[in-house]
C-alpha cells in the first residue's frame, strides 16, 4: 500500500500492517478517553469487545 504522509513523504507498507495500525490506534484512543473520564472523576465504560458480544 503506497501513501503519502502529512509532510509529503511517500511510503509503502503492506496492507496487513496498516490494518493492524488502525486497530492499535483505536485501542490508544479508547485509553485516552478513559483517562480523561478518570481525571474528571468519572468511570469509563467497559470498551473491550467481549462486553459488546455479551450484551448482544
């Protein structure tokens, strides 16, 4: 997969590596949101996939 980043540099990365990056980035974003909620004395909801499967 060929792409250009925000500074104009070109890269080529296998698609499976980019897919893994998308999943990993989502994990990072959920952790950041949980931290913000905790800092505001809140309790973040469960975000692991198993909780969604169990509720279905």
